[in-house]
C-alpha cells in the first residue's frame, strides 16, 4: 500500500503519473497536516520558507547546523537527466542502519528490486518534473511476514541555478527497531556483502 501526496501551496493534482496508476490508493494532494512525522513537516516548512524566485529552494540555503535532529534520517540525492536516474550523494546514519547498507554513491535503479513495491524512481521523477515535494507513507513487507511502515518526504532543490539538481529527502521510521535482516531485499544484502 503506497500513499503519496504531492504538496505545493495552492495546487492539487488528482492524476498520478502513468507509471504509478494502480499502485497508489489515494490521489495526489497537498496535505502536510496529514503526516504524523514531525521530521517530514520540519523539512516541508524549511522548503516552503526558502522557495525564492525559482519557486524552489537552492541547496545552499539548507544549513545542517539548524536541522541537526533531521540529519540521521536525511538522504541527499541528485538527478541525472540522460537518462533520468537518481544518485545518492549522502545517506544519514539512521537510514543506513535501518537498511543495513550505506548506499552513498550508488544509483537508485541498481538498488531496488521486486522485493519492494514502492515506485521510488517514479516518485523522484514526479518531484523533478513538477518541481514539487512528494510526501507519503510506505508499508513494506518484511521477510518475517510482518510489515514495516514509515513516512517520507522528497524535496527538490536547485544547485546554483533554476533547474532541479538535487533532492533533500527525509525518512521517518519512528520507533522502528526490527532487525534489518528481516527488512532488506536479498539484492541489497548481496550488494552489501560484495562491496
């Protein structure tokens, strides 16, 4: 079950991209108040306050010293456009611990497999193309037969120009303490062992 919300002041989209049809149970909408995560809400507040003339913030406006409590849960990624790919520049320690892999420097499309049903590439592309944040809740199956639920935010930023170049992302796992071996798709575990 994937719930994704595209949020942007004053706009609402009721049509997901073609590649997401059938995967999302709710229309895209702008409802940050529906998010339980104070981390997602904090990064959203920063994004809205720093949009500037281009309509989205520049990466240089993000001061990590003012968002210390977000840093372990943050991921900074960059967009490559020919073809569209996401490369992870920095992965927070909480993200790496939960997933049992530091995927800094790796590409999204090399990490996901059939074990995850979340269309992450599509989420990034939607955020890139429309220059809007994507927020949502993801429920993933565990190898033990249970589920793991977390909330996320993907926030596009420029890097010295007007084009979207990077994304500031936050994932809030709340009080999740499942062993990562029960969560990780086999391909990620194999990738970590061979690295």
